[in-house]
């Protein structure tokens, strides 16, 4: 399984765009990149997933360069309610099954 | 469509007692995953089950822990003879299929406290 590296914490202010970059140097050909968001005392929530180039939904955008060795989650115009931990996962086949593996995540704090 | 339901939300057990954590997956989901989260840490995979079968239990401690997902009813994570180190949040997730592009849907967890 590809190991992911992302910043432990980030700070931002309301209304700003936040970009969280994740490194996954040994990503395999068939692996997908998935991001989850977790608020305190809640389970993680799926945000976005992509394989290559750019994916956008109503919550975020995901940018993946051609070599796929990194990815960037972009949150436009964050608000206080975006304060959470964001996990980058590389999901692929391991031992015959797909087991999403979570790292420590990035703790994003949005200030007023 | 109800999400993943976990109960109880909070569970307090004394050392040596048994803890039973229940998880009802989303309707139509036959794949269940259990994770454990210690304070200030990420989620650690424990076990992956598909109806009546354990597919991958590589993250499950060898002793005292067991999991099942019967044909009828919720998935159960069972911890026998609990110790203080078992205190953590336990999350269950489900998905409709085992595929790389099938995201997990998580419940809000059971917080186990061992006194």
C-alpha cells in the first residue's frame, strides 16, 4: 500500500482558500486517491475521490498531477465549520481486498 | 436512507468485563469495516467482513477480540476481558461493494471507557 504524507496541522481564516497537499510517492497504477473529513466525536465523512487530473464537487476540488505522486485537496472560501481533520488515503488492492488505511491526517483550524 | 448506525454511543466497562459493540450498515451494504481510534491519532484498521465471512482481520489483536457479521442482524465487535488499553473510539463503516472507487460510509462510533 502506498504510504501518504501530509502536514500535521494548518491554520487559515474564514473566506480563504485552503490547499492541503498529500504525498504518495509509491502509488500503484490502479490506486485511487480519497479524502475524508472528520469532526470531533464523529466518524469520518467522504469528501472527494480521484484517479488523475482534476475532480470537483460541491464541497471541494482535488488536483492530481500527471505523475500521481501527490494530490492537493482544495477547499474554497473556508468557514469556521470547516475546522476538522482531513485524511488523505490511497486505496488499492492489498492482500486480495481493498482496505482503506488512514494516517494521522491534517488538523485544519479556521479562525474568525 | 438511514446512515450507518452504531450503538451504544458510549460504553463503560470495568476491567475484565466484556464489551459488545454493534453496527448496522447502510441499507444495501454488505461490506463492513471496523476501525479503532485512540485520542489524537488516526483510525487503525481492525477487521473487514462481508456477510457471514471475515475477509481480512490483519488489524485485529490476536486475543480477546472477535467480530462477526451474521446473515441477519448487525455486525458485532466483541472484546472479552477488557483492559484499560482498550479504551478508544471504535468506528464502523460500510460500503455496497468491495472496490477501489467505493468510498466508506462511517457511523459516529462507540466510545469505550474501561475503568
